[in-house]
C-alpha cells in the first residue's frame, strides 16, 4: 500500500499580481521522513511555490493539505503551530540578536521547551551552542544559514521548507547544509527543498520535481532525474554528466 503523503499540493495556481499566475497547476507530494527537492530554471516558480505552501503567496486555485487537512491559505503562525517550519532565502535571521536569542524566537509558541529543543538543535549544529552569545549579524553566510535552519527546527516541525538554502555559500558550507538537510530528513522530519544547485539537490533527494514555466516538467527519484538524459540536457548541463 502506498503511504499517504504528509504534504500534498494539488493543482496549485498562484501569483503575486492580480490575474497573473506564476504557478499553473503544480502537483507535489512529500512523504513522512522524505527529502523532496524542487529544481528548475530561474523564473520557473520554485520559490513562489514554497511561499504558496507557507501561506505567503495566495493560492488562487488548487489546494495544499497536511496529513489530509486543508491548510491552503493558512497564516504562517498557524502553520508553525501545525508543525511546518520555513527558512526563507533572504532576511532569515535577526542580525542584531544573539544566536541564542534567534533560537528562542523560534520557540515563541512554546518557550517552555527551550532546554529540550536547544539540545537537539545544538547536536545537529554544534556551532550554535558554541556561538550562543554572539550577535548573529557577525556570523558568516554559512553560519547564518545554520542559525536560520536551527530556529525553524526549534518547534520540532514535521515538515521543513527550505528556500535556496545553499545560495551564496562557499562550497564547503554548501556541502555542510546539504549534509545536514539529509540528516534532518533521516531523523524523521520531512524536508521540501527548493534549490538552484540542481545536481547537488538531486544527489541527496529521495524524490524530486522539475518545474518549468510554472508547471510540472519532470518528476522521479533524485537518482532517476540525476541520470535522465532529458533532465541533464535541459536543466543540469555539463555538470549533470560529471561523476
């Protein structure tokens, strides 16, 4: 029997301007404990889709469900309370606050869980414990991304949404973020990742979707898409042929 999806987006149409749909019928499913990747060219609607899932862009047609419950259009704080964490690509930390204060912001709905959750997150990202008293704005790009992901994990979500988590990072920090994302999924937290680094995303993804011009173009396991000649030629280029 095929397991029921944790997250299901069906026929999603969404956009920023009245009458202009960037997404035109997107279908995506994420299972429990699965890392699902979304790749595609610039302007394909990848970030728009993840924002629509998190209620930041209005869904005009279609639906988004979490464990079978319709969450279409719910506010961000409602979604956090239902177990959805979100890490935006930009402006994803409070630079004037310390690392610890940033993490505490992630627990604003359940501050009494600090001891429990801070230990879990610091085990995943040891640097956050080591730099607890440092201003987050003084950290490197990779370290800031750890703070942002750590904060989103503080509420113990069942689903973590990552929008371009490797953008602007050094190769070493990119590798760390991808490795930690895989570890998060292996711990039982489902991950939906939008990524420009398509090849690296496919290497760690259980399942992936290729979006193009606001529509589904291809889908399959990460390994299948990584070695699909059409996906390589259209979306991965020469990097897709590298071993």
